[in-house]
C-alpha cells in the first residue's frame, strides 16, 4: 500500500498520471525554515518529517511518500505567499531572473510488517533551474488577481497561466509542478523498499 503524505492536488495528479494507486494522508508538520537552514536541507527535512509523521499511524506494510517543494532565489527559500501583496513581491523578484526549484522526496517504510518494526527511510532531492521572463507590474497584478499564485511556492504554477513567462527550464518539468516523478519511481523500486 502506497500513501502520499501530502495535501497537494498537483502531487496526487502527477502520481496518479504515472499509474500509481495510493491513498492520500496529509501530514501536519511545521513548515517554517529554520535559522541557517540551507534550501536543500529544508526540503529534505520536511519531506522526511511528513513521511515519518504519516508512517507513525499507517498500517503495517505501508510505504509512505513525503515531498516538499520550494523556490530558491539567491539562496533564499520562497514559500507560498501569505497574501496578494506577498505574491506580487515574489513575482517581481523572480521577473527576468533564473531561479531553482527544489523538491525533497522521502520514501519511508517499516523493516517488517509489524507496526513496531524498525523504520527505514530514503531521502533525495531534485533541482530544476527555471528562467523567468521579465514581467511588467501590470502583468504581475493581473496574474495575482487570478488567484493561481496563492497556494504555490514562489507564487506561480508552471502548468498554468505563468507558463507564458517561462521560456525554458533545465531539469525535470514535473519537479517544478511539485513532484519529480521519475526520481520517485526510481526510489520506489529500490531493493529494500517493500513492493507496493
């Protein structure tokens, strides 16, 4: 049994489109960046915390997938905007620049099919470079007014209206959407991971 420890509809859709059958159980973890925490450490820590939180209450034999995505500009993590003004500020900073999208992924399971068995986890990170075209203030305001940026790291969704300002990426497109599907697939078939 595969469990997705995420409330993201985009992650669920990507996993479903890749042919996986799974259950969704969102994890309740503190998603704030810790002082001095680098972006890669941040996303891998959250992915692990989400997977382990859900595994703690999952049935024996379950495999749990946790993930966390952030936009990184100049070493700073840009999470989901708190309001429209925050979204506009993020987009103005991304405009005309190249940034990174990082997704930490964790696959967690128990060594044996008992609920008290030793917990195992494997963690990895995917990084994609995204080039953003210059956006005018009017374009930013109009995009934010659609509401699309409000639940997305960095205040944009590459699969939506923001696609018009993204001329190229280097790396995994699905990572930018929220889940590096090929990396996840490779992690799920590792010899130690129970077959789902």
